[in-house]
């Protein structure tokens, strides 16, 4: 598979419908049974409509998107994220990426990717940037 390294090109999005079952599995794997993520009353006490999804779950969706795009043809060097809105239960969230710049190098091209995660209510949940190395065959 050839990877499009054109600045401005968008990576294939990674989309998941989230809810308590997803959050519970994620919490079990990461030992993250924090009340705000598991209990509606705790979420409401913090000013949300109920329990909210883990920020790191959205982060994992970003990594899934990057890894799916790279396949075995590269590596993730750096990812940064700024959390802007919580993931509300039973929403569909999508991780996106757009190539910002490409710098050819000896070990492959260094690619800077602008990242964002949004939901089906058009709220931006996360923004960030990744640097990856794309190997040349």
C-alpha cells in the first residue's frame, strides 16, 4: 500500500460509538475506575450531564488511526494532545489527521500530522499533532 504524503492530505478517519460498555472495558484494562467516568452522579457533580469518557480513550483512537494509516511502513515518533471537551456517553467520536509537512530523510520521511477528534454533535474534543517516520520501500 502506498501512503499519500501530500501536505493537506487527510488520513483515513477512525470512528467509534462510545458508551458505558466501552468505558468499562477500557477502565478494566487500564485500572481507571474513576467515579467521573463510571458514575452519572459523579459526572453531574462535576458539571457534566453524566459520566464522561476517558481522555485517554480518545487518545487511543488517535493512535489507532495513525497505526492504521502507517501499517508496517513507519513508526510513531511523537504525539501531543490537548483535551478540549469531554466524550459524552453514546456519542460517536472520530479521530482525524491531516498532513501538515513532510521532510525527506535518510531513514524515511518525517511527517508532521495535525490531529483532532470530534463527535457527532460537531464538538472538537481533542486537538494535537503527531510526528511519524514513514519508511521508503
